[in-house]
C-alpha cells in the first residue's frame, strides 16, 4: 500500500473558474446557459443552491442569464439580446484574450486557424467571432487548410503544448506564411508542467476531474508520457478508487483539472491515505 501521496504543485480550480462560481453564487437565483464549468459534482452543488443549468433559453425564468467560463458563440448571445435578457458574462479573461488575438491576426490579412475541438463550447465561441476560420483538431485536418495561404494561428486554451507544436510545424510546411500565437492559458500550462514532473517521480497517478473536462483528460494524457496507462487513473470522485490500483505502489501522485474543487481532491487524498496512513506531501503554496 502507498507510503507517500504527493499533490501536484498546480492542481484544481484556476482563477477563471473561481471567478465564474463566485459570480453565480452572488446571485440569489441564476440560470446558467450550459455547464458553468466542466465538473458534474460542482455543478450539482450549485444547482442545489438555486443556480440552474439550462439548455434552452425557454427554461430561463426572469430576465437574467449567465454565460459560462468557456464563453459562448455570438449567434446565441445575439438571440439572448433579441429576447431582452440581461447577460451575466463569466467568460474567463484568458478565453476573451483568444478572441482579441484572433482579431489582431485578421487585421494582418491572415486567415485564422484555430487548433482545438470543434465541438467544444470554447472553440465554437472563438470561431463565431472570426471571419471564415479553419479548425484543426487532428493532424489530418491540416489537409483541409488550402495550400499556400497565409494563416494566423490561435488555439483552445486547454490544448496540449505538444499538439500546438506538432500542428504548427504541419501548417508551416503547407502555408506560405504562418503567424502563430500560443493561447494555451497559463493555468493549463502550469497544470500540464506540474503533472509531467510529478508523474516521472511516482508509481501511480490519480487525476481528479469531470469526464467532460477537456483539460482534465489532457492531464491524464500527459501522465501517460511517463507512466503505463494502467497506472494512470482519471476519476471524478473518491468513490471510484480501487484498492488494487495501489497494491505494491509506494508513491501516489494526485492532480486535478482546473474545474475540480478542493473538497473533491481532499476526499480522494483521505480515501487513499486511509489504506495505509500514507504521508501526504502538499504543494509549498498550499
């Protein structure tokens, strides 16, 4: 059983998520269009406090609607305005920065290429603000970028750094000019760098976060660079932990996505520690 548990230096809530939750909590009752953050347990907690997730504007009671930390596409925002809603915008400032960088690239006469998941609300929001953007999610998508054109590149805030580097090289080989701005946000970089370092030091890694969380899934992918996949476990709650994962393992690493609240991290640490009274090493900044 584990003798030591080390929590990654950067793990859990980022400032953008904290800002969105604080704004929703400050309202007596709120209706949030889409998932405020990608963590089902925290969304359920907010729901119990009267902060309701809606998928249709017809579900909104009253005249206020909250836009999530991931942002929203312009068409839906336009519909909200047409219907007279007061919009409470909790879009993360680092997502807003991506919009601005894209506009700068367009002013240079470049066609914007967005690196990211076309089905993710953040990428949809970025694309809706650009003129004829192209989206690259897989390496093969680069073939859809017209050869020889001039492009400006931005990316989803939670993209893996390795993907940014890989796709940028492919675009440089295909296009006549490529101006790239790495818009992976600092909290994402910090969490990826932290888990990369920690996973090289431990026997098994547990990553806590929503299964619908893009940045959490990427943390698991980073951990698999140093550890066998069977020693990397992405979970949402402590209830999913299995004692067999820790058999013969001395050192457990813990990390969590940017939408994962502290109480879920502490529950996981306590459950693992109960197996063998393992020492817990916390970040120096904790």
